């Protein structure tokens, strides 16, 4: 738990050895976010959510991280791509009755501002 550098190295090695195994992608995304690498975190989480589109917790993380990227005036891909992904995730999150819907709506309102 407190050895994030080691965790990052182990996850990187696992992802290199088994690139098709998505078990390592979500944890690596979380480690990236912890280290302030929001762009990489969102890209990794996108990869994970493509295969696990009903993971409510990950959907919420994706929207939250996209929100934080916009606050920092940066993006994972392009502003339009990030917004499209966040909309997709928010729609799925709502459909799946995620527990933080009001918070997700506030993040989306911010993301949709020009």
C-alpha cells in the first residue's frame, strides 16, 4: 500500500509480459492517477472500460479523472474525445444506477461548458 513505486514497476512488468491481460490495467491506471499522471490514467482506464463497461466504480473514476484533467487545462486525447468518452461513461453510470449520480452530473456540467 505504501510502496507505490514498487507496485508501478511490478504492474509495468506484468503489462509488458502479458499485454492482453486486462487484470493489470485498472490497478496501473490507479497508480498513474496517484502519481499525478492523469492523462495516462484516463487512457489506461479507457482501455479497461472498453472490455468492462459495467464497472460502475471505474466509470465514476473515468469521469472524475477527466474532470480533473479539464480543471488542469489538459486532456487525455483531445477535448472532444475526452468529452465524448465522459458522456458515454456518464450515460452508462446513470443506466447502471451508480451511487454518486448527482456528483457525476456536476462533473459533466463542468465538462460540457465551453
